[in-house]
């Protein structure tokens, strides 16, 4: 889970050839944030499957998709180094994370995200 959270921060920072527009950048950053937060919530539920219900509810309250989205506010500006290649790599990684297992994410074994480490 920590690797997942760190990857969220790295992906949002990395989303930054030609030069995409700020709208492209913001769209990609929001898409990545949404996918990462959804996956984090799913993985948390998976990890907590054997924990008593009251503890699962506490964890869900702390690690919900909504809280993740609020904590991971999208960047407000297009970084100078952001290229179309960076955009495609970030989108590829976000798609890979969406389809990866929680175990793969936990072990930093998501194929398609090698350039995002």
C-alpha cells in the first residue's frame, strides 16, 4: 500500500516529442489520480478482508477513494519538462495499475510502469 501511495505521488509529478496543452496535462493527472485512488481503495479492502468489520470500517474511512482524491489534489500548472511521451507513459502506467493485482502493486511489479519509478 505504501508503494501504491508513493506511486500516486510519482505519477502525478511525472505527468508532466511536442508539448501537450495544460488541459492535456490536467486531464491526465486527474485520470491517473482517479485510477490510483480507486485501486488503493480496492487493495485496502482486499488487505483487510480477514479483519473484523469495525476495523475495516475504520480503515475505509481513512483510506477511501474520496479522501485519497482530496489529499492528492491535481497539480495546477504544466511543468516545463512535460512532453507527449511523458503523457503517454503516465497514461500507460495508470492503465497498467488499474489492471494489476494488489500483490503486483505492493511488490512494485506493475508491467507498464517501469519508467515511472
